[in-house]
């Protein structure tokens, strides 16, 4: 379904028949056109205020478009009209959670209607965590996983919660493997979680256990190579990647390319990646191809990231008092004791959930300001270029894919990383320590944002740009561009970050 077809179908939504409209609307949502569906869905809900189906459609469209307040109001109305519908009950609870509203009681009600629904169980766990009761979901998931040791999503959620509370994220997975040593998915998860926790000895132990239990597997050889490379054993990594053979997917390709770049073999990395750029999942390959091209002096590196218009630095227009109030509110949302698994945060914490879906007035105002600046930034971009991952042809709608706050303290920093699941990424500064560098000659730029640098993989590669943090300053840059922060000596560095989703290309 292309844009014109979707526009026509949205215009023909049957306003007299909410059930038929819901079926038609779900087709539009499945094709990822919630913004086109939202106006007629509003009219349908206004014409049928007591119809659970009309309100459900409005809630689905609004939620997919990132309009969390409208979605919550619609699902609240739908739940009043159909209190025994398990899908509506789950959607009501989920939108309340995303909106930052109390939702544990709503998930409990949804669980009573669908007690075996894993999504409801995991949503309830997230709601309890958000409401400052982390012990309850951890204990509940531990009980459920003891009875259902092959529930992979349950293990993944428990690992995330446990890790943020300073507990062992691998505990339930290890227990499940002791009972199910041939479970391939559990072995894969054990290696992945150990890597996310940055525990290379346990990742190596998990690889060894998987090889003993399962024998040769292509995915296992690739992960063994990745673990060896991260642990500083390049020859061992080469042997494992050779055993894995040609990468079977983009995930295996970036792991191998990362190793080749760390080993200072950019020609091999480029030869591996260039033929795969058009494959599914190829956005994850661009950051490594950018490094290979820069190491080789290939002019395509400047084609990819060299245009200054790709990066924007803006002031969001809040007064010092407004910034201080927003910072105080964000501090109250930092409930974890440690950083999430598989994140770049070192020496700090990160909020859970999509921050900019919350419905507090200050957050809603901030979201509107941020999207207006993103719109300005997109408007000044260079024209579309065929094959370019950032300079794409279709640049709307602007939809936030994820957002969070990070609070770094003392010598905290972000490791160099990328967000290839997005189109543009960001850093918004709210509170900063007094120990940031001034940027003078010979100065180490303490606390500054570094773009285009990856000190772990290519220590001698200079950043493309260093940006000085200032309260109220927003930096926008392509999601495939490497970015991180320089450590600072002491104090607090409070930020918000978000990703803009890559619009679909018809």
C-alpha cells in the first residue's frame, strides 16, 4: 500500500459502521500510516462516543502516531464500553504506562482477563518498576520462570530489571540452562546478556557452555569471534569467524566487520560490508563502513558524513528557571541503581520507557519544542541522494522512536556508540557540572559530545566534531554516526536523548 492508496482508504473510512472502520483502520496501521488514519479516526470516535470499536481505533491510531494523551483518553473510553475485552484492557494499561500514569492496577485487571498473556505479564512488571516497586516484578518473574524456564522474553525482561537494580542479570538464565542444557535459544540469550552486561569472562563461559552442549553452529562461531575480539584475542577471533563462514545476516556481518576494524584491516571490512548495504538490516552496517572508508581515505566517507548540514546545534528556548524545573522532574524519574544493559552509559542511570510519551505538561511542551526544531533541521538538509542512509527522499512524518534521560555523575560518560535503528539522534543538555572543559588549545574537552569518533575501535581517528554542552542546547546528528562523551571530573550531567524514526520510503 503506497501513500496515495492509504490516503484514499483513510478518506473512505466507513463512518456509520465502527466495526468495519476498525477492520479498515487496522489495515492502514499494518501498512504504517497512522498519521493518515488519525483525523478520520477522531471523527469516528466523536460520532460514536459509546462505541468501544470506534474508541479502540482512535486509541490504536493515536498510539502509533505518538499521541499518547489522545490514545489514553480513547482507550479509557473503550474500556468503559467493553470492560471484559482483554485486548482493550491490555491496550488501556499499555497506553497508561507509556503516558507515565499509574498502570499496575490496569495490568492486574488485564491479567485477570488474559492470565496466560506474556505481554500483559511483562507490562505489569514494567508498571510496578515504574511505580517504584522493583522487588515485586523481579520476584514475580522469578516464580514464573522457575515454572516456565523456556520463556525467553521473560528471561530477557528479568535480566533488564535485575541489571538496573544491581543484581545478577544472568541468574534466571543460568538456572534454566541447568535444567535445559540443549535449549539453543537459552544459550544465545546467555551470551547476549553477558555481552550487554559487559561481562566478557561470563560471555566466554557462556560460549564454551554452548559449544559443549550444541556443537558447531554458524551463529555460535560468529558470537565466539565477537567475544574473542572484544576480549583482545584477535587471532582466536579470526579462527572463529573463519569457522562461521560468510555472515548469514546483518547482525553477523557487523560483528565480523567490527573485529576487522579493530584489527586495523579496513580493506577487508569494506569488502565484507559494501555488497551487503542493500540487504535487510543494513542500517547497522553503515557505522562500520564509515570507519573503514575513513581509515582508507575513501572519499565516500565524506559523502556519507562530511556535510556540515547533517549536524545541527540549537537552543530550545527555555529559561534557566524552566530548565531547572524540568531537571528536577527528570531526577524523580531516575529510579534505577545502575545503567540498563546494552547501553552506552558509564557511571550513571537512564530512565526506562519512552520519556517523550509521558503526558505531564512540561514533557508535552518539551516534545512540541523538540519536534519543531527537528522539522527545521530536516528542512535545511541537502537534497536526497540515492543510496544515502540519511539523505533519503521521503522525510515525513517525524515520529519519535525512543526517548530517555541519562544522569551521569562524577567521572561518568557515554562510550562511543550508534543508534542505527533511528534516522536522527540527539543530545539535549539540562544540567551540567562545573568541571567541563573549555575547549582551549591542548584541552581534553571534558564532558563534551564527540561525533564521528570511536576510541575503542580506532583510537587514532579524530572526531569529526566536538560540541560543547550548554544548558538548553540540543544537538541533532545522523543515527548512524558514532557519538560519545568525554569523561568529566565531578558533578552531575543530566540530559535527554531521543531518536527520530526513519520514515518509510514508498
